[in-house]
C-alpha cells in the first residue's frame, strides 16, 4: 500500500472536501449577514415528519455546519485521517465510504430523533383525550419553551388561555388544540442536524480498523495512544453521552455513532471479500 508522500500533500477528494466545506461555511456567514437567512434551515436535515424535510437533506446536511469552529474541527479530522485513507483506498472508494457513512449517520439520527420527538405527540393525544387545566399544566411542565420563538408563543398562549379557561372551557380547549398543533410543529422543526461529524467518525473508525496499532498523539491530554484504543474510547464516550444527555444537548451523538456503525459494516463487508485495501479510482 502507498501513503501520501508529504504530510501536506492532499489527495483529490480530501482536498475538494476541505474547499467545498470552507466555501459553504463562508456562504453561511455571507448569506446570513447580507440577507438575514440561515442556509442551515434549507440544507440541514429536518426530522422526517417535518414539512421542511427533504430526502436530499441526507446528503446536504453533511456539508452544513453551525459555525467556523464546527467546520474547522471536522475538516481537521478529514485532513488528518482522510488523506491516509484516500491514499490507501483511492478516490472513488474513499468518496463512497465518506458519503455512505454520512448518510448512515443521518439515518441513525432520524431513529434517535423519533424517541426524542414522539413523546410530544403522545402528550398531545393524552391531553386531547381528556382536556383539562391540570392536563395542560402537565404538558407544559414536560415540554417547556425550547427557543425564543417557542417562548413567545407559549407566553401568548398562556395569557389567552388563563383569561378564558374559567369562563368558557370549550373555547379554551379549542385554543389549546390550535396551540398544541403549532407548538408541536415548532418542536419538530427545531431539530435540525448539520455537520460532517457522522462521516468523520466513520473515517476515525476506518483508520482504527486499518491501522489499529498506529500511534496517535492526542492534543488534550498530550499523550500517545494506539488508534484502536482511541476509537474504542471515543465510541464509548459518544455512547455514554448519547444515553446520558439524550435530547438535552446540542450534539448529535447518535449521528456520530451511526457513522461508526455504517463504517464498521462496510469495512467488514470489504474484509469478507478480501478487499479491505482495494483501490478504486
């Protein structure tokens, strides 16, 4: 097998991924400052039940990021691990692996979002089956405001609901039904996934499987560690974080694990066919 001859030499797919992601990140800031639009709202991946969801978002979300730092660290990982893998696999196989693990991470994220989002629909059904002031208070305690827009909608609804609930329960229930429909849409649409992290975690897993005993020097803390142990530890951290903070942070832990999962099965398939190091141009 061959490797890049210089630490700064970039194979074609890696080079183009770095350029494309950097340009899109620049466009993110330019469009937002010039037109007040967030292109992540167009090309990021929505939950499949959202009216904003499009099947093409499984590809486009991989090239969107939440800001410069998000993009930089993802592309730094592509630079570090991707150039080695592309030099081993060739451009065609590397790009195939990158996109498959990225799309796979999106699929796993959709499954994870189901468990995060579905409870709001169950809570709405529970309220509508037995509407009451107590039921509404239970709902609002389970699903408080999650961003500025939802806080404004919630405040407006609470004021209007409290003003009529003791005089006209029928009108209050109708108001609650309309609000719950609006609130659930806002809740669903607030879950937008962006970033190349799923594909990056797929690259990390591939590096660990192809070069398990390669020493990696960590930045924090600055200690050497074999690639296989680094992958295992990082995967365990993501699994723990996904379970422990599920739905309560802004990191798509399950997308990261999804990229590793799809990468694992893809490499295992190549290995069974005695083609793990096959090159495709």
